[in-house]
């Protein structure tokens, strides 16, 4: 039983690596970005954010 579990774990490792790699590249090459559908900020708010993050 221990050999069976050990074999299954070692088979799962490459499978997980492939799934992680595929999902990473799907997210990297997907068009757009998470912020492309948001409303634009008013100029005063944008200036305030830039002022606070420049420090």
C-alpha cells in the first residue's frame, strides 16, 4: 500500500508542474489586463495617488 501511495505522489508531481506552467502561460498571454475594464479615475484623484506614491 505504501508503494502505491508513493507511486501516485511521484506521478502527481509532474502533473501539477504541467498544470501550473500551462495556467501561468495562459494568464500571461491572455489579452488585456485586470484593470482595462475599470472606469478611469478623475484627474484630481490620479494626481493625489501619484503624489502619495512618489515618496
